[in-house]
């Protein structure tokens, strides 16, 4: 609730990934206006039905999934009532080597589902998310940290604040171009 309040005070949309129906209900009660599903939930059909039934915009990440997994999840969400679905191409390798990114998978997703696409990035640096925007990504998900030397699994492959600012600046320039 404190994070949501802070986001509101500085004009940033509050978004958090919930893992259970109770999590999602709590987040929505705070005023979260869209649902982000982690790739681990893409095969959880009852959870997908619950999410779709909320009739809110949905963002789904596709790490560790094949196109048929994504198709099932997309169809379940739509049948349950979700109309606004964005699918994020994602490679769940931390950090992801450049030769495993496969950015053109966003085109495959866009063609298969006629939906908005985005990119969940786990590479080092900022060039891949910038390239993803040039290829049509409407959402970029990128881990960031206050300090890469902190304990935890994601810090080493995350951007620090000045790098995040640089990435956003470059993305805004690509959007203008």
C-alpha cells in the first residue's frame, strides 16, 4: 500500500505480479489497473480463468514457454473475459547471452495472436530493450537494483539507477524516431 501511494504521488503506474488469487485481489483493491502474469503461471489454467474474469488489461510473460503454451493461455484469458492482452517475449536465463535473445520472436507472437507485444529483458546492458522497441515492443520489463553488489539472484543482471535512466532516455528517442 505504501508503494502504491508513493507511485501515485510521483505519477508512476503501480504494477506488481501476484502469484495467487488473494494476491491479485489485494493488488486490485489498492487500485492496480492491469494484471502482470509471470511466465510460471502461463500453464495455470484456473488462475488464468480468474485473471481473465477480472476483465482488466493483462500482461503475460512467456519465459520457458513454447508457442502452444502461449496460445492456450491467450485463449483461456480471452474466453474468461480479458480483452486487452499484451504478450512479452522473454528468455529466462539470467543474464541472457545475446545469441539466445531471439528478438524476432516478438514478430511471431504478434502475428500468431494479433496482440500487442513487449519484451522482458534479462540481458546485460540496454541495447536489447532499445532494439525491442524499434521492433514494436510496447512494454519493456527490465530488472533494476540500487546496487549490483547486493545479495540476491537478480542484482547481478540488473540495471542500476543511472543505467535505467539511460535506457528510458534511449527508448524515448527511438519512439520519436
